[in-house]
C-alpha cells in the first residue's frame, strides 16, 4: 500500500452542504437547504468570478420579470462520483411571459438565504425576449456536466 | 386554431409569420422562435440548454 496526497472527495461533497467551517463565522443555525435564485444580467454588465453577491445593477428589467430573478428548484441533494462533488438544479429555470428588450447573456445563481451571496455565473448567447418565455434547461446532473462541480 | 401570446395579447398563429432558429456550441444549445405581424416582432421566446458548467476549471484551481 502507499499513501496518496489528496483532497478527500467526501470533503468536496460536504462543502456543498456546509458541513465544514474553517472560520469563526458564519454559524449555520438551520439544517434545511438554502434557497437559491437565478437573476439575469444585461450583456453590458460585468458579472464574473469577482462578483460576491446579487445586485440589481445591470440586472434585466421588463414586463413580468421580478427583480432578483426566479427561485431555483432544489430537490436533489449534492452528490459525489469519482473525485468530483456536484449539484444541479432539479428543474429548468423559466421566466414566463416576459418582455426583456435589452440584450442579456448571463445568469447569476445566488443564495438568497445567506445575504444573497453569489454562487456561480453562467453565460450564454445574447438574447432578447418579446412577450415570450425564456427557459434555462439544466445539464445532466453528474460528475461530468453537473451545473456546480468541485473536481 | 393555435393561439400565440404576443405584445397585442393572444393572436391566432395563422395571422403571424413564424421564424425559428437554433445555435449550438460547446457551452449551450439554444433554440428560439419569433412571430412577426408584418414588420413588427410581436413574440420571441428562447430556450437555452446549458451543456456543462463553465466554472469547473476555475473551481478546480481554487480547491485543488
């Protein structure tokens, strides 16, 4: 046998469930899953890895779009496979009967339970919507394509 | 008779000109449909399928 330096896969999965806390705060009082939301941003915005929290600045506006975006359906717990931890929303994210006239190309997923802290940024081809529906369909929830992966 | 939600309310699809398109790259598969009343765009919907997590490599670098 030989020992191998590695980050434990179980730890990666536990990061997605807030099992570990290396700092003094925040202290998690609840044991239920947080609520995550998906906000859309204009193509002219600057949303990236440096984004720390949801902001209405440069968020899309338009008929039937609520500031802050849509709630992400979270019915599937994080999982691990091989050396990768992963999680994917359990349903498509849909904005129904909206008019978004200014081009947008980004979705920010954030944790509305934890002070709207940012989670991840997803970009796509620039879109406008006119009295229609914008749908973001999720990739397969596995270690290869899951929406949130720690490899 | 199929009805389409438009900027003028629900309209009979037969009164409108329909245009569709699709786009695919490594990141997404996108389809869209437009309905035109003459030269006026009265409906546009889009459906984006995310194919993979574009942040994987960045997260990997931070965690590993």
